[in-house]
C-alpha cells in the first residue's frame, strides 16, 4: 500500500473522509436493511455457499456476496448501526486505494491521480454507498470488479475470473466486466482473446437467463428499452457524473478531442458498466453509478494531465467544496429519516418483547423511509423466525386480520414522529363514536378508507364503517376537514350519510376548514349498525393518484 500511495497523502484522504462522513454513524437502517437482516440472521452458511456457486439467475435478487455482509456482522453487532457503517466505509476506502492503484498502473501523474481518487472517494452522487448499508452490493461489486481488472492486467487469469464471479454475485452490473476486459485488450492491452472465453460464456449464460426472466415480468426490475426510457436514464445518470446537466456526456465527448488510449479505455469502461442501468427507468438512483465512477475517475485524471499544472489542485479543491456543501443537505435529510426509523423500530422491539404472542399486525401510516417490507423485516427480526401477518389498514387483506384476537395496530403519527401500538381487546364491544387518532379502532372501518393522516382519514367516494348504536342515541355527527385545494379544484362537496342502507341526512360544504355536521335520528334498539358515507364530487388531487372523497376526523352517535 505504501508503495502505491504515499502514507502522508493516504492519511490525509482518510482523515478528510472521516470528518466529512462522521454523521453516517448517527444514521439508522432503512427498510431494505431490515428486510435483509430478518432473513440473513437466520440463514445457514450452506445457503450462502450454494448461492455463491449456483449457475442459475436469481429472480428474487439473492446476492450471496452482498447478503453475507449482514450475516457476518449481525451475530456480534445486532442492530448497532455503527458497526455496519464502519465496515461499509472501510470497504469504500479500500476501493479508493484500488482506484489509486489503477490510476498509477495507467501511469497517471501523481497530481492528476490524487484528483481522480478524490473524485471517486468523495463523489456526492454516491454518498449513499458509504452511509447506507443497503448499498453494500454496489460497494462489493466495485471491490471485486476493480480486483478483477487488476488481476487481468497482471495476467492472473484464474484470479481475475474468480473476482469476476464474486463481483457478479455481489450485483448483476458486473455482467459487463468481460466487455470491459475486451475493451482493455483492444485499446491498451496485448490483445489476449482466448482467456476471455470463459468470462464471456458466464456473462452470456446469466444474461440470457435474465432476459428470459424479465421478458414476462412486470416490476421495477423489468427491462424497458425504448427511445423515451433510454433518453430519460441517459439524462439522469450523465447529469449526476459531474453534477451538471449532461456532464457525463460532456466528459465522454472529450475522447473525440484528446488522443489518449487511457481516456478511450476509461470512457469505454464507464459506458459498458453503466449500460444495464439505462434499461431500468424505474430504478434510477445516482448511487448506482458507484462502479462506473471508478472509470470516470480514470477519465478525469487523464484529462487533467492534458491541462496546465495548476488545474489538478484547483479541480480537487473545487470537488471538496462541492462535497462539503452537498453533504450538509444530505446529512440533514438522511438523519431525519434515520431518527424516525430508529424510533419506529425500537418501539416495535419493546412491544414484541412485551407481547410475544401477537402475530397479526396492521400498520396505519409509516415513516417516509420505512416501506412495508421494512416493517415486516423488523418484526420478523425480533420474532426470530416466527411467522407474522402484516397488512396496511386500507389493503383488502386487512379485512381478514381485523377479526384476529391477537392483533396489534401500528399507528404512526407523522406530526409528532411517534409510533403508538395497541392491541385489540376482543371482549370490548364496538364504540358508538370513533375519533381518528392513534388509538382508533381500525377494525370498525370498512371499505373505502385510506391510512390516517394525523387527525383525519380520507375516504374514497364511498366508505363504510361499523358502529354500536346505543338505545338512547338521538343524533349522528361527523367531523370533516375541507382543504382549500379541494374547494378550489372541485367546488362545494356534498356528503350523504346512510344508516343500514337508509339515508339519515346530507350536507353541502362550501367553505374550507374543520366543520361538524349532525342529524337527528329516530330512537331504536341497541345494536351494531353499518354507516355509509357517499361523497360527490370525487376529489382527484393533481399530485396524488388516489380518488378521494372527504377527510373525516370523527363520527358516531350522540345521546
């Protein structure tokens, strides 16, 4: 290492990196992390070994090299996030050393090489790669991809092939590595073709399986090769290379004006490794540039060699200024999500340990960084292999779970950023009045409701609920919240209320704000009844795909 990079320079880069990214240790797991931890912590080592050598394309995205990261750390770290970030950042710094070694192999001048390695190590587009463990797949793919190239250049074909296999088993982006090695042989190497045969055989084998598997699939990983989708992905990724509109294309365009084989190879490597990303318009994330960025770093270093001697230091200083500016915004947003996730998961842990018999859960609202699979992952992690059933309160399957006696409702309040969990008491009768808050009896809500938003729930154009009607009930009330945008876009809103199919009243709301409507009712026997809300006209917000009715904060019988 000291032969490749001066110790003082290495120490300075590491120090700058740790200072810039110290906030990462205050972060927390995201939904993908929790989902991965739930099953990897219970998986046997044999499953990883079989997945490593299995020649079959994994449709469920089992990546044994990346997933083993969680399996190796969890037994001693548990959910101590700092351990995962520490290992992740060590891997990233190792990759920075490999990029430095690559730049020196291509005889880049030291000042230009320093600028290139800083470009890779501190690039704002890939902050997630060393702040969020869920992107360890990209980091490890980068590690083994760079090792593959180094071994190939050193004519260690077997080692290079093994690294290629591990890179692919970390993330499928490495399927393009044989083409990168071919580009090296054509542009800068000794034109060794025959040793590349097993590389291309593996690449074509997995590529054909992936194409067949994706042909009839319809999800975020489905390939979409159209002019519109490719133009969108090219614009997105090229704009993230230099953080300027189409900056990556401008960097590649320099190959037409600078006659340098190293630059041609760097451009070819970056384009080839980024090519699979262009067919995935539903999975556009700047961090996916992590592996191609090593080759963009080589391109940047070579270009800086063709500039005045003062240009590399100026470029490095400008890069660090941009990094620290972008890092402030990134840190604020990331730690906000982390704090919400941490509070949510710790509340789950407290509840699961106190009520181990509960196995049915309904979630009503969630933090922005906690998708349903993350909630399920956290529950499965704490219940250690026991089956759970989880649904959103507005999903069709929630109708079944609402009849369960061992049911818990996970109610997230976005305003206070707090999770409240309460169990259903099967012996308790239905409430005559329901207030929309953290402890509302969600099992009394029927069809046509959306998840709670602080103090109200949106209905659809039609929604039902079940209430207990007391014998002395003489009035029915409903409390609604009309927003100014709804009034502006749709005008007056008419609400009709039906009790067991018979209309008991209607009200037209012509102004915004919280309002209460009520109707006198004729007395009747105490019994459960069905309430139906019908709203006209339906409300279709401009930035929301849902068709809404009205926002209700409470409803029920009054004596």
